[in-house]
C-alpha cells in the first residue's frame, strides 16, 4: 500500500513535487488525467493510456509530478475516465516559495 511521505503544501523552488492518487476495488478499465494550474491558468495536462483491469484489481494508483518547480501558487487536478469521459476525482493546491 502506497502512503505519502513528507506530505506538505509548501515546497522550495527547484523541488520535484508529486501527487498521489489511489482508488480501491477497481473493476473497470480506466485511464487517468492530470492538469496543473498556476494562478488559475492551466500550464499543462497529461492523459494516460487505458489500464486494462481484467478480473479486477485491489487498487490503482497515479503519481503525477511537477519537476523544477518555480515560485507560485499551483493546483493539481486529477480525473478518471472509465469509458464515459473524464470525471473529476480530486484537487490539491500547493505553494512553491
């Protein structure tokens, strides 16, 4: 089981910042999407390929990251698509000083 280490909402410039998203009892094929916002504007986004689940998984995790962070206020937004389009799962705001 994955657990966050050094969980924080403020980071130093140049840090590699990870998000950790985990869902349990996965019974359908799915794919992930992350969007990174700075000051309310989208900087970038990324979609994974579909994970083929087969008979089911105990869990599925997704670990997006932002490298060489620059000063500012940010937000990771994480989505999941089970075949009907992306659904928002969670958002996490953080600050780089």
